[in-house]
C-alpha cells in the first residue's frame, strides 16, 4: 500500500489569500520561521504550533500538525545540548 505524501503548509496556504507575512505577524514569529514551517523544514514544535494556529485563525480551515509535512527538532535546551555534544 503506497503512502501518500502529506502536503506542506505552503501548498495549502497558496490556495488562500493569506501571505507568509500575515502568517508570521499573526503567529508572532519571524518571516523566516514562518517560511520554514510552510516548506516543511526543520523547526521547533512550538514554532510550528504557533504558525499553524495562526493559519487556522486566518483561514478558517482546520489543520493539525499531523496533517502537514513537517520536521520537528527538539525544543528543550537539554536536548539541544545533547545533540551538540554527540
């Protein structure tokens, strides 16, 4: 059984009239952080949650992190430190 790829938030957002700038402003994150979430890049879960929540609020569409392509990185200082020491 083939597994269909999840869409990126970017591909979903492009079907709306919402800009990346609007999304970043509403989420309270930088434009770069919002774009990384949109393309499914590596980001902290907290940032992804804020950006997706902003998208849901602005678009009226309902999506969860499980619905979009995304790579999360550890968000705690201890995990980040462990990664740097390995």
